[in-house]
């Protein structure tokens, strides 16, 4: 019985460590504005420096799709 409890506690601690380590690391936000009739525009709001971004092979961004210009 004690072995099962120790196994379950170890499994839960391992899952917590794995979730913390493997959590997606976003470097910024990609804002997409589709309200302009000239076409969609994208804006990058980076939370890291350009040198850091350029040194990576790939990066992850959150995407925010929003119409910033109201058409009344």
C-alpha cells in the first residue's frame, strides 16, 4: 500500500514538473487588423529583443484578431 501511495505522489510531482518545463513560451503577440479595406495588416508586439528573436530557428506568438477601425 505504501508503495502505491509513493508511486502516485511521484507521478503527480513528475506531471507538475513536465507541465512547467514543456509550457509554451510565447515571445510576443501578433495583432491582425482586418478592418481596413486595403487589406489585413499585421503588427508584432515582441516581449523579447530582436537579437534574441533572430537567434532562434522558430518562435511562438499569440495571435490577436481584432478590428481596430470601426465602420459607422
